[in-house]
């Protein structure tokens, strides 16, 4: 798979080990990151990765900020994005099986690198189950269409 990773300064501690892990699993990785030591703004990285995902330039996105919260909120503003923030593997797996999430986020100040890799693996290995879950995702897509924002 081709995977885009984006992070702000709060997530850059974890980014290198996650990128290396993905490459070891055989994935191609594109990275969007701040200059070394720069304090930066997470929305821009959420947007860059989200736009790559909806444009099908990549197959999936991974976002890391301090908590994973701000960068996932930003990504979810891009139409077609279903980003989840996870601190454990079970939610990551279920978010793919039930919600067909296309971006995974986590916090560089919340999870360590071993747990983050387990979260990534659970998410990448899981498959969308379709059926009733597809109907619910369509309802969310309808909400995007109806939104005045
Ligand atoms: C940056 O200090 C921090 O606020 C950011 O990385 C993130 O945690 C926001 O949700």
C-alpha cells in the first residue's frame, strides 16, 4: 500500500519509528512533517494527508499530533474522510471493520512506539465488513452533502 503520514511537532517523536515500521511491512510511505524543532500547526498536516486520501494518491493516511485529536478533527473536515483517533488496537480494528476509516490518528504524547505499532498493525490488517455498516456510512456521506458548511 501507499500510505501518507502527517504530523506536527507533538507527533514528530513517533513519526520516524512508524514510518520505518510501515516500510518494513512493505508499504510505500509519503511524509508530511514540520522542520526539525519547529512548533507548527496541526490542521495543515491533517489537510495534506486527507486530500491525498480523497484524491486516491495514497491508499490510507496516518496522522500524529500531541493527542491525535486536533489533527483528526482537521482531517475529518475534508469531504470523504473518516478519521479515527485511537489509543489502543481494538478501536483501530473496529473502526476499519465497522466505519471503514481511511485515516488513523494517535497521539505522540499519549501512546508509546510499541503500542502505536500495534494500533497501526490492527488497523491495516482489518477489513471493512460492509452490510449494515455500509448503510450507516452512506448516511454520514448524505450528511456531508446536506451540510451548509
Ligand atoms: C500541540 O502543542 C498540540 O496542541 C497538538 O499537537 C495536538 O495535541 C492538538 O490536538
